[in-house]
């Protein structure tokens, strides 16, 4: 992956973006492993949904976004979608253990 300063054409830019996206998807996959593990420590559907935890987590992610000069609103949207997916997965895993 080239730095932005080293990109000489659109292909360099796109290749670098593809590289970053591949890393992001890998990290989301790693996150999924922890979500699955978390289900083992929860004793109720309410624990799985953890609404208060989700809201606290989103506030922190928005702060991190602002620190990186990224729109906190778009990061919140991305994480709301991500968390909704993972909560559904965690619920499925949690219910399988019953």
C-alpha cells in the first residue's frame, strides 16, 4: 500500500483503498469472534442486547471519529448497523446454548 503522497494515479489510490478495506473486513471478522465469545458470558436476552452498553460505546466511537476528522454521524450510522448485525448474531449464538 502506498502513502497518499506516493500515489501517482487513480490506480494507486484504488489499490490502497482496496488494501485498507481488506484489513477492515479482517478486523470486523476478528470482532465477530469476540461477539460470539461474549454470548458465553450472558445470562439473558437483555444482557445480549445491552442497550446501555451500546449507547455508551457509540458515544465513544463518535469521539474517536471526531479526533480523526471523520463525521461522528457517519461513524454512528456505521456502528449502529454493525452492532445491530452483531447483536442478532450474538442472540442466535446465545439461544443455541440454551
